C-alpha cells in the first residue's frame, strides 16, 4: 500500500469550506501528520472568503540543503504548482515554515477546476518537501546535472534525518539510512527490507528501479557526515534512471522516494499489529478450551450398574 500524496483531513476541510462560502463560519484547526508535519487552517468571520494555510516542517539537520527553513526550490515549486491563485505570506505565521493565503472569491466558479486545485493544495507537503528531489530528477530526465549541487546531496525527510542522492547525468543513486527506535521495529524492518529487495527480482518488476540492502553504508555515501550513517536497520539504495522520471512518472517517483521511510514504518506497524492480533486470538482459544474442559467422573460398572468410586479417606471416615 502506497501513502496518498494529499492530506485527507486538509482536503476535506478545503472542500467543505468551498461548498459553504455563503456561510460565515470561523475555522481554526491545527493537527500533525506523519513525520512531524504540522498544519494550521484559519478562516475568520470578518473575512469568510479568505483562508490561511500554514505548514510547519521539521527543523532540517545541518547536512540538508534548505533556505529559511524550507527545502531548496520550495517557493518556486509552490508558484509552479498553484499559479496566481495563492499568495505566499512573508514572513509566515509565527511557529510555521510557510503560510499561504487563498481567496475563494478569485477562483473560477467551475467546480471541477476548483476541486482539482484544492486537491493539489492538499498535497502541499509533497510540493514543498519534494522540491529539491524534483529538481535533481528533472535534470535526470534531460540527462544533465544541476550545476549548483554537490556530488552528494542530503535531503531531509524526517525530523533530524536525511537521505542521500548522488546525481549523475545517466542515473541518480538514492540511499536511505533506515533507523528505528524500537528494537522489535528494527527486527521487523530488517526482515521486511530484505524481502522487499528480493521481491524486486521478480520478472514482473523488471522495469522498476533496482534496489539493494546492506547492513553498512554503501560506497556512494563516502564523505557523508559520520553521525548521519548510523542505521540499525541497514541501508536501502535505489538507482533511478531517466525512464523512471519521464512525463507523469516524475511526480510519482518523487512522492514514493520522499515517503519511503514512512511506507516501511507503516508496513512494520501493520505486521506488528497482525502478529499481536494472532497471538491474542491464540491465547483466547486456549483459555476457551480450558474453560470448557471438565474433570471426568471416575466410575466403575458392576451388574450393569454404575457407582462412584469411594476414596479411601471417605471409607475410613465412615
């Protein structure tokens, strides 16, 4: 199962607001989604046509490329994705990395267009956090390398964690140090990743990016800061070639790589929950069997009659 690129709650909030513009309703929602991305939606009674969307990203580690708390190319990516229908507030709201201002009265009345635009807005996380990765992969599609990038590029994808890219004109190598806090999660993730790499060898997946797993850092990460190479679940490496980023494949590849750790974590937690459920059912069936068990009454038969066997203590007492 792949994660959806849009925030379901954000999309529901935007669509509900767009369908009830005639009602002056005050909104003030805050919530946090996976990888510690925080959202804030605000609509006031005074300006019911104006919606403010603020997004807070995790603090980038020192090795990651960022500008004013946003990934490389984030502002340009927002302008490209949303056009002139939105205004970027500078500075953003306190405590947030980015604030967008949406004026519903300036949008076209076409419902299909409006729903498409709001769905795209609900994918703000993908647009912002995938911006540097999209720059690199877009150059790969044209078989070039962005001149302003280093040989080894670090991109933040989780709080205080990065994955690495080695861009070349004919391929981009993507390496993920896989870290988990819980020891059980680490064991399950290691097993899952080994099976994930093995599944890639199937004939039906021959066109997918090649991938490998290793317990130690691959050679491509030579020169990376030592503290970023601690990975208790090993390293996963993908090799992306131009055919993987052609046309509409680009956005899907960017999203899948940006959320790969979350994808693995999701399946690890599902596996753990499944095993717990099986264990509980097994214990419940054993308890049920014990509850239904009854001691057999000891009987003896004589002349087609049955009687209870008397214990020695009972005879002596009589």
